[in-house]
C-alpha cells in the first residue's frame, strides 16, 4: 500500500493541504493522483516507510482499506483481553 | 668400587626469554613483566586484607492493612463479577468521539510537520526509530543534560544508574531532547498522545459486544498511562455512570507505611511554592504532583529528574528539583527514614566493597506500593458494592460505578478505608 503526501500546497475542492500532510486515500481518482505525481505536487511512500493515518484508523476516518498496527503497539496501547 | 656421589649441577631457574646480552643488563620488557606481576600480587594481598565487611541486614517488618479474613476471596469474586459485567458503551458516541480525536490527530500531524528541519515528509511520526533518527543525526544526544559517567566511575562501577538515565528508549523519553529542539519535541509529543488515545479507542470499538458491553481484564485493577487514556473516552460510557477518584492514594499509602504523622502536603500549596506564583498553571500542578510522587517513591538526583520528566513530558530544571526534594525530605522525616531503613536491606557484598542492588530495591518499593494501592482500590470497590451501587471498572486510582453520585458512597468508602488503614486520610471525590 502507498501513502500519498503533499509537496508544497495542494487545494482539492474546499480542502487545503499543506506541505508534508497526507492526502486521504479515497479523495481523488487514480488519473488525478497520477497527474499530481507527475507534476511533483504529490509523492508516494511505501507503507513500511510512512504509514497512512487514514488507513490505520479506518473506523474513524472512513477509509475503505485498513492497515495493521505493529505487535508492540497493540500490546502497549490497546485494550488487553 | 668407587663410592663417590654423583652431583648434577642445574642452571638458574629463571631464564630470560631474550638472549642474555653480554653487558649483563636485564631487558626492560622483562623488568616490566616482573613489576606487573609484583603489583598484581600486592593488589590481591590488599584485597584479601580489606574484604567487604559482612552486611548486617536488618529485619524488615512492613505494616500490613487490617483486613477481614475473607478479604482476598471477596476481592477475587468482585473482580470476576466486574469482568463479567463489562462497561456499557454507546457505540455511536464512541464513533463520534473517535472522529473528533482523528481530526485532532491530523491537526497535530500538520503542526509537527511544520518543523521541516527535523521532520521531513518521509518521517512516520508514529514510529519510534524514524522519529529518533533525525534527532540523533542533528546532535540532540549530545545535549542531554545528564553528564556521562567519568572514567573512575566506570572503573569502580559507581553510578551505574546514570547510563540508563542517559538512554532515550522511546516516546516516553522524547522530552530528553528538549534542549535541542523544544518546539518539535512538544509537537511530536502532542501527536503521539493523540495517536495512543486513538489506538485505545479503536480497540474499544472493535471489542464492544452485541449487547453494548465492553469486557476486559484491564477493568479489574488497570493502572498507568493507559488508565488515564481510558478517561478520555468516558463520555462514550452510557449515562448514569459515576467516577470515584482517590486523589492521594500514593501519598496516603506511603505515609501509612512510614508512620508519618505530619500534615499531608496540599498540592496547590506545593505548586505555588515551586512556581512562585499565586495562581499556578496546570503544568505547575502537574510538576508539583510529579515531584511529590518521586519523593514518596524515593527517587533522588538524576533518578528524580527522569521520573519527573517522564510524568510531565518536559525537561525539568535539575537544580529546582534538588531544592524541592530537599524541602520535602526535611518536612517528612519519617518517610525519609523509612526509605533509609528499606535501603539497608538491599546492600550486597561485591568484591571488596558493598553495593546497593538498585534494581531489586526499586522493584521492591514499587511492588509494595502497588499492592497497597490495589488494596485501596479493592476495598473501595467492595464498599461501593455493599452500599448498593454496581462497580463496572476498577482502576488503581479510580472506580467507575453504575449509580448517581451521592455523598453516602464517599462515607462508605472512607469508613472502609479508615478501618483498614487507621489514622490515614484518603481524599475520595465523586465526578458525575
């Protein structure tokens, strides 16, 4: 899975994204994403480099895909059985 | 026959490794080797003469709370009942709260990314190795205020604790870089708090049963940062719940153990004294609480510095800490004496001297205090159940009950705690 990150500033509809912010995974169609990537307005990182906050907290962000938390994180921060 | 004895003549027993020179002088290396051996022999002799005097360990008798015979049975039964009941959670409200926290997380991420010199676009702020690396690369490790151990300290094994205090092991120690990048540290800490709170909320959401109840062993004696984070989600708990807090459980437990009879410290007064202001801020009160708790658990010097820093997530001023802990030591002599007595039991002979077994000593103090606080929480839960209310979660510092807030609950808890811990006042408060 890839994480899309804004370079510089990017306005999508009413939303303004600043440099370094993550673009929500389902906000733009693939063609628009490819265009922004070609124009160096977006950069994509592999999920083992920078995880997507939207996919990590899918129930709260409404993202369709989900990303798994690490085992240590589950032990340290989540509710034990 | 000839009876003359046969006499064999042997050469010198010590033959130099190098060929003897004609001048009759001994080689310098040989002299140095002989000298080293002689020095080692002398050192061994001195060590044998000055062996560590056997430590006379005093017999440690700790006070124990006055409990009913069937206390442990009742407490176990109640914990099982609490686990089976679970906490009633409103799923929709939890989702709504989660969305609010997620928006806060995005804001915290945006604010942290503003510090581009340290945090680039590639950094994953939720992963410790990727956060640690840029700080280490920009020289933040050299700006940690704890001085490294000197050579003689390393040689003689003194102040071993300093090495572990200088380590930065995770997000809990990020504040140690505060001298290098204070604003970036603050922003990342805020992000991480949001991240950890959201992870707890998400795990709660996944584990709600079809009947809207949340069950976990964590609700039978949970403590620490996770218990504090659970309180951030309290508004998702169904209405009709009351939170009962024991505000001074640690102070009361240690005072009771030490037999301290002085007036217990008022947190607001301490905060005023330390910050030199009439109206102390939340951060000042948090600092005062951390210093007091550190003193009660016998943290001193750099150990206290680490304890307070981890609690407040800010770089404490070490000289202020010295002054504050010195005042507390002079004010509460019996606590000081109690810790001194306990310390005497953890000295052990190492070579030709005695050393304090820090790990065992700290472990013992923490275990004793934790057991007492757990006992306080259990007794309070039993008192609440006896007065007709239902406990749904029991933490070390608080209880969650299904009942309307009423003063009778406080009286019942105070009476029960007073019987088990005579002459100690626990501050019990009720929050709707």
